[in-house]
C-alpha cells in the first residue's frame, strides 16, 4: 500500500483519466498488460526493464512508476529496472519532477553517476536508481520484457538479448526543454504521461 498521501492521491486522480489515452496507444499498453497477467497467472516473477538512450529521464520514470503501479494495484512479484544504450546520470530535472509529486529522493553516493534511493512508501524498500546500460549486472539477463521508452533506443536496438517481449512505448524527451521557461512543465508532463499509462497497464490485470 502506498503510504505517502500525496502520491496516493496523485494515483487516485490518474486512474480517472484513462479515457484520455488514445485507443491506438492502449493497444500497445494492453500487450504489456497481457504479458504481466500471463506471468502472474503462472506465479512467475514479472521483470520489467524500461530502456532509453541515456537512462537518465524517461526510462527511470518508467522504472519508478512501474514499481508504484504494482504496489497501487497490489500485484505481487513485480520487479522493475531501467537501462540505456549508454550510461550517463539520473538527470536532476527528472529528480526534481519526482520531488514535486512528493517522492523522497536520497543520494546514496556521489560522483558523476550517483546512486539514488527513491522512496514512496516508508514500509517498502527504496527504489535504487542510477544510470546504466540495459545489460548491466543489476538488471536481469533473461525472462524480462524490454519496454522501449524512446525512439532512438527502439531504432538502435532492434533486438534485446534475453527479452521475452519487446514493446515500444516511446515518449517525447523533456531534455529538449532543459534551461528553458518550459523546463518544469515539460518534465512534469512527461512524468504524468508515464505514470498514467503505467497505472493503466496494471489496471488491466
């Protein structure tokens, strides 16, 4: 159960907005829901790896919201990860977007690519987030679904070794608005979209 009230209320509001998701988009999301439902029916772990180029924004949003959505709908044995075609760092603008929603984000170690703990429920283990390539040792190497969150990664990685399924749920990159007056609005919008669609997926189980 989600214990931070602001995030709980945010999710409560999002589930009333599923009708804003276009029908063609729902067709893609339903494929992911079907995969998860099949795994849970067989009592097998559900491993979701969200992938974009730099593993700094959209894929980390996916990792976090996948975890939150599973807890919100009380779907057990779901494990979420993220990765990129190259490693950079979890972007500060993405971190700030999460903080604006009420997530607690703690820096565990410093350096050019810090590890962060993202907390949405004090009773749950924090979500460890840092930039990495998708086949990093922290991620599963087999029996997972690869969720492509950006067009570049989708185009450059037509095959993901070990993936049982590859689904393209690509999103516009908020990076395009870095250091502009629309920066916060665009990061909040992308976080909202990924949260909405991820909650929709788990609502279909």
